[in-house]
C-alpha cells in the first residue's frame, strides 16, 4: 500500500465518513421496526420518562428544540407518539408514547445493540473504551467550549 501523498486523513473527514456510514446503517436497521433515523433517540428519552416536552428532550439529547419538534411530527404521523397539552401550562405540549411506540422498545434496542457490535467488531475492548472516552471528551469540548 502506497502512502497517501496528501498525508493521513484529517480527523474531521474520518468522523464525517464514519457518521455517514453509521447513520445509513442505523436507518436501515431502525426502518425494519417502523422507526427512522433520529427517532430512536427520541424514543429512548420517552422510554425513560414518557410525557416529556420537546424542550426537555432536546436538552437531554443535546440538540435544538426545533429538531425534536420536527422529529416528533414525523413520529406522530408514524403512530409512535401523540402530542398532549400540558395540563398546568397551555403553552407546552407533552409527547406521549402510543402502544406502537412502547412496543418498539425491545426490537429497536436489540437492533441498536446489534449495529454497535457489528460496527465495533474489529476493535479491542481497550480501543472501544478509548473511542467512547474520546468521543465523550470531544462532545464536551465542542458543547462547552464552542467552536475554534
């Protein structure tokens, strides 16, 4: 194998390619259970605590509230959740799992676990722990420290 004349791939390029491939694989795995990309993480938040507001979910996931609102709209159309007015504050809406949303928990979690095992199959236990640790640090740095 010859050396790359431009040098080693940049970290950002590697992240971008890995994220694209993981997103495609996750979409394929989740779609078999009626769930699209991004919806499985919203479902996870609601499996932990049903009836959260989009803002509460956004804070838990570290994403923008409009992202959760848009995802919830598609999830409502797919029959995974409903929107209910907050009884104490009419300005808020609570996202409630439907029976289909609750029943997706076991197969979606199994699909996520299988995908993670497949994607990391060539990593040693130490490499996997280093990857998790490194990603947590990068997320914290970018979330807390802003951009360069």
